[in-house]
């Protein structure tokens, strides 16, 4: 339906394909049929528009990365509306940071939904740069496994504070690349130790109070 | 004035420090039941970390649950020997040690041992004594005390779930286990509150007028022996009093196997073992079922919260109802009714459509679940008597252990085979309705037989020395006479009730 609002739609593709995008008018707007509808990619107008009763469509052949992007369908006349189509697959990392400890191992997993990537690459953020994680160079530090077609697995051994930060897992598809974000937090052992000792102290204090109170009330009973 | 009372055991206080003990039991029981469910939050992360499958991780929970129930008899023996307090404190320490060592585990097998066995065993040492001691402190208000203490389970679950999530987000699973170990040490505080009570603390009671009373008072902890004497196992009592013990007597002194000849105990055992086949599976599968019919994850989790909140309120309320003078003498019927009600809820669940239907189901399920749990131990105490409760609870938990562990996997198999959740609900509902009906009929028979025995006994015996059966005690509840009989029986019944509660929840 077209009614003065912008509609945006994301389409996910993982391989070269032929796709037809069409803009359709609701029946109640059929009196606007005579208006102009243009398909654009960015600022470039697409010429070959197939027009039917109340839809305007274009046929696209998506062969590689250059064909991906946003396509818009604009209806000119009284109202200008547009629909945007984006083509990009989704990769899942982890929203919450993974917490681990110095000297321990951290395991980070990235999953691709529905589509199988050709290859996975891991990146570490160093300042503003992204450095690829090389597991052959530092084999006793990083281990990259592809657990299954859609899942990749980065194991970081012997964690240090420097390993703390943002990691990216990049999935390469025929048509482009997609990234997932993961955060790793490396804590020192002292961090959980403080609450632990606090609670142990609380327990000891409470138990002592209970026993002292009991001795006190027994004494009172004897005297009474 | 000790001399005048030397010959008689004071009745349970039914108040005073007893309420503090209820609070301690609340904490202890709460941890014991809620903790295995609460650590499920960490499983996904641990699974990724060790690279294992989900079922391997789920074993941690199963081992923990199995140990908590299976170690029941050991717990009973220890309580029989040392009383509740040292056992609970030891249990708290074990839990703490278990979880702290789990924080440093490097393999899934070590997790099985630290989290599964050690912590599970510690929780078992927490559970039984907490229930037992309630029976020692309460008689007239025992159902209320039981209901309040059992409410610890849903309250702790509601607290632990968000707490565990918070700990996990901030400290990862290792740090969380470390801190949880410290939190579990609070069970030691609960244990410290369990002041010993009863004849065990009174060394001089040799001026008893009656042998039976004497034995009972002197051996509150070993009352299994005394109680067994009226049940035609006089040898045990005599040898106990004489001090010379054969092997059987010695075993029976710690764990009363003569309970297997006790009609009420057997009825309870069979009915409960059957009930547990269908008791926990619906809770385990409620959230997955909700997701299966298209409800989003958070609303599905909310169903469990509704269940827990209703459960929280239902337990003390049931305790109060069970304590009323109309229900208490017929508490077994009330218990069977609540089991059957539970079963009916499950049978009707497949008819619930959409989220609203499931919310209604959760409310009724929470209500029924709370009712059953609140009375689980109370009814055993009522049947067996406080004296033998310590042993009874241990024996019942180990028997229930098997069906508790079998319930969810059987349900899971049904779901996988038929691809539909409704058969699981039907199976659980049917099993529970059957258990409820069985208990109802058998207890009807039991009440009658017991009343008959009572009449015969009263007719032929004038001597208040002989230890009476539980029935007398039950009938004498409402009589506030200072006779020996009522005093002996309530204690017996109290202990039994404690055992029951330890088993359930």
C-alpha cells in the first residue's frame, strides 16, 4: 500500500540470483494509476520497468557485490513515497560481553542464519584498526574451528588483559561479506574474590551472633 | 522445676523460637529445591566453553537432583545420630566447597563431581534436617509451619533466577560459581538457628513413670526404636533400653526399616512414588511448550514466574487451611484431592489455546503445585508420627528419587515420539489423578482400620504406659489433656511429618 509513508524492507541473499522487486498499489489508490512511478538505485534511474494493472516492477540480476544495495520505488504525484530494498545477510555474534579471566580460555561462537558462508575470518579491534586473527601464526594462542557449515568458533588461550576488546567474525558470501560483533571482557581473579570474601565474612558474623545469642539466653534461663 | 517434669516430655513449643526455626528452614529448603533449577542459566555458556552437547550438560542437573534425593537415608541416619543442627551446618559447608571447587573446573567430569555430587550431597544434608526439625518444634501449628517453610522453594527460585543472570553477566560462569558457593554458605546460618530441642537435650529423665514414655523421652533421636515397639517389634525396644544391640537393631536404630511394615507409610510411599512420575515434567516443558505454540521467549518465561508467584502464596495458605480443625483430621483426603486436582489441570492443559489459556493453566498449576508441596511432608508426619519421621523421610526420598529422575525424560520421549506436547500432559495428568485416587481410597481404608484398632486398644488397655499408635495421637490432637499418650504421639507424628516435607517440595 502507498500512503505517504516510507516503507523499508530488507531482503537477504546469499548467492547470485535473479530477483524481481515490485511496488504495488492498493486498490483504493487505483485512481492514482496515471501517476509516475520511478525505480531508482541511489540517484540512478532504472529504465526497464514492467508495468501491470497496479504494480511497477523491475527485474534485477544480482551477480556480485556491486549489485547489492538500496533500491527505491518512488511514486510521484500528490504524495511522494518510497520503498527501499536492501540486500544483506545477517550474522549473529553475541550482544552481551563474554566474561572470562586472566589465564583462562575464552570461546567465541558466531552463527550465520539460514545461509552458508564460503569462509569465515576473525578480526580483533586494536584501537581503531581491525587486525585479522591469525591462528597459524599464533597456534598456541588462537584456535579457529569451523564447527559446522554455519558456525565458527574462536578459542583464545591464556587470556591476558590485552585480549580484552571487540572481536568481529566476518562471513564471506558469494555476494559480499557480513559481520558479527562480539565483546570479550577479561577480568582479574580479584574481581569476584571481593564479593566472595564479603559474603563469607557475613556468614561467619551471622553464625557467631546466633551462637552468642544462644549462650546468652541459656545463661539467662539458668539465672532465672 | 525439673523433677516434676522429669517423667514427661514437654510438648513441642508450637511457637516462640519455633518461628525462627521456620525461617531457617525456609532458607535451607529454598536453596535445596531452587538451586538445581537456578543454575540452568549457566548451561549454555558452559556447553560452549567445554564444547559438549546439551544432554551432557543436563546431566549436571540430574546428578545434583539424584544426589539430593538419593542421599536422603544418609541424611536421616546422621540426623538420628547427631540432630539437625550439625548436619545442616555440614551441608552448608559442603555446598560451599562444592561450588567453589566447581569454579576452577577444567572438564565436564569435574563439574559432575563438584556441582553434581558434592553440592547435591550438601543440599541433601540441608533438606532433610530442616523438615525434621519443624516436626520437633511444632505440633498444633505444624501444617502452617510446614507450609511457610516450603514456601522457601518458590521464593528462592524467584530470587536466584535474576541473581544468577546478574552474576553471569558480570562475572562469567566461573566467577558466578565462586560467589554462589559463598551464598550457599548461608545455609550454615540457617543451621545455626536450629537449636536442638526435645529429650535429646535433657540428660536426666530417669524418673519416668512409664517405661514407654521414658524410652521415648530419653531417645527422642532414636525414637524409631520406641515407636516400633507397639508395632510388634518389641525386641528392638528392649534391646535398646537394655543397651545390648544386635546388628538389626543397630541398623534400625539409625534408620527404621520396620517402617516398611507400617500400613500408612506404605500407602504414602506407593502413592507418592507414582505421583512423582508426573509431577515435575510439566514444569520442565511448560516454557518449551509455550514457545512451540508460538509464544515468544519472554512471555514463556513469564508463565513460569506466574507459576512461582501463585505457588508462593498457595503454600502458606494451604498450611493454614490444613491446620484448621475441619481439615486436619482428614488431611490425607485433602492431600489426595490436591494431587488429583493437579492431575486434572494437566489433563485440561491441551485444551488451553493461546497465551491467555496458558496463563490460566499456569495459575491453576501453581496453585495445585503449591498445595501438594505444602502438604507433602505434613502428611507423612501425620501418618508415621514425629518419632519415626526421621527415618521415614530418608526412605521415601530415595524411593522417589527414581521416579523424579524418570519423569521428565519419559515426558521428553513422548514429545519426541509424537511430536506433540499434549501426550505428555495427558500422561502426567493421568498418573497424578491415579495417584490421588489411590491415596484417597487407601487412606479411607487406613483411617477406618486405625479407628477400629483404636477402639480395640482403648477397650482393653487401661495402662497409659504402653506407647500408642499414631491414631491415638491424631485423635488426641484436639484434646489438650496432659496425658502421656497425646504427648508421645504428637512427637511421633511431628517427626514423621518432617520427613514427609523433606521429601517433597
